[in-house]
């Protein structure tokens, strides 16, 4: 049973044809308002997206197209919502964690995570707060991975552990999207 058949049972449920008609109506009204107040809205309808950011545009709550930018983009102020996503590499500090190793030794570990957004649309649509999610995911993966190692393995194989953490994080991020 899909959502449309469940929602059709309730009185007042709008199907996709009437919601598309409403969206077209609101878009036409907004365009007429923009034309009537042209000099004022000229400043409000255009936004400059820098080279290091991408714009994700929602029209009446629906994703309009893929990412926009960099450069000058046009949007309807009352109808479109523009979310700017930074695609530069970001360094995120992981606070010190107390980890219990496989041989029951408590160690304190801190780390730095470098990440960048490859697909801004998926980052905005699928994840509520991608920065916090990335930090929490890296803390969890660090705690889980080092909890399976003994103290001597952690001290001797630091480079191997770093490479394995990178591989594990790439797999988890791909599964998220």
C-alpha cells in the first residue's frame, strides 16, 4: 500500500495534479508581483554564489533541480528557498575520547577529520546536519575500531590504523548516501 492510497482515504487529501496546479498558480502570482515591483525585486531575485559554494534550490518545498552555481543565480523570493553548501575541505576536531581496548586498557585518543561535500544535493536532502553527523560518525568509528585492537597493536601500527580508518569511513559515507 503506497502513501497516496493511504492518504486518499482522508478527506481533504490533495493528489499530485492539484498540488502541481497550486504550485503553478503560486509561481504565476509571484512572477506577476516581481514584474509589478521590478526595480525593488531586481535586488531580491538574484544571488551570487561564490566559487567554493553550491546552491541547492527548493521551490515550494520540492527540489527544483540539481545544484546551482557558482555564479549568478535567479530565484523567486517568496517561492524558492536557497541553501548554500560549502564544498571546501573542512578540518573537524574530534574531542579526546576514553577508549577501552581489547586487552582492557583505557587510553585517551583524539583525532582530526578532514572532509568535503562531494554532492551538495544529497548532503542537504538526506542529512539534517552534515557537519555534526560527520563528527559523530568519526567518533563512533574511532571508538569501535580501536576497541577491537590491543594496546601494543595501537602503539606499533599507527599508519596501518590510519589507512584502515580512512577505508572504513569511505565505506560508511557511501552507505549513508
